[in-house]
């Protein structure tokens, strides 16, 4: 079976190259224990490199949820709601630096008037809830800490409480905050383990849970990330 899949991949890639196009690989994995594997590390021996590192072969995961696929047309400007959470009792983030990286990455688009970015002033769930009411927003970009709650069986992000200390917001609660905003097209979770799911529930990760609540696309990390990796995440 593996050899057959490899042959189909090679044939499709060669055909795409003939047409001067890329080949997008969409992974549809229904078994939770298989979906938990880091498929982003797929290695192409013939090319001598990892598949996902090439702009020619972008690799994405696809969840079949039975929702109708609607056109994702947006009338500019594209409105981004950015949030940085760095509670006192967690490793400190370079908040100013993180924002600066994001600002520089989209600077030309902002100057052209096609993108707007608003940084949330607070770090609490109440602040996020209030900001959502001030939409419409097209992208939610979170920078902070994340993880997976084994007891609850779902992913989480780490916000701050009113005193600036840790407040763990589960995927269910985050989904409720973002739910009902039909303008939302993308959630970017620059936090560790945003794509980590249990081996029994495919939709238990923070990212997949948001997709289940109607956000068309989510960019998230399956494992822990380094500071350098997080910076590259912003820059790209």
C-alpha cells in the first residue's frame, strides 16, 4: 500500500511540474491514533528533503466535518485581531518583539490599505470576548503558551487572569468565544501543542476544535516549539 501511495504521489508531482504548478497535499486521516503522528515530517528520499519544507509541495491536514464549503470572499481590508498573552507565572514572552515581528511581516500590506491589524490590549478571556464584539474580524492571531489537558481531554491556550497570573482556556471555551462570527476565516495559534490531539478523539486539539466550530482554516503547532521557531512562524 505504501508503495502505491508513493507511486501516485510521484506521478502527480511530475504532472504538476510539467504544468509549472505546485502540488498541494491534503491529508485526510480519520483514525485518531494515526492522526496524532507528526505527518509534517514526511521525507521524500528521491528529493532528499522533507515534503512540507518545499513551497512546491505544501502539506495540510483536512478534516471532513460535513459542513458546506462556502466561498471565502473578503472585501478589503482584511482585519486581523492579534492577542499576546504572557502571564506572570509562565516563561516570559518578549511581547514587544513578538508584535514587532508580526508588524514587519505585513507592513507593506498595511501601507497598501488591504490589511488592518488591531492588538488586543488585555490578556484575559473577558478582554477577548469584548474584542470579538467589536468585529468583524477575519483572522485571529494568538501568540502565547498552549498545551493539552489530559484530564479534560482537549487542547488549551494560556491567557492571564485579572491579576496577571495563569488562566487556562480550554478549546471548548475558546471555541465559544470565537463561535458565531461568520466573518472569521482563519485562526493562527502560535502556541505549543495547538494541533495536539488525543489518540482517541480526532477533534480534541485546539486547532481541530475551532475547525469543528466553523472556522474554515487553522494554523497551529502539534508539538512544543523553540523561540527561534516561533520567530520564524511570525515572519512567514
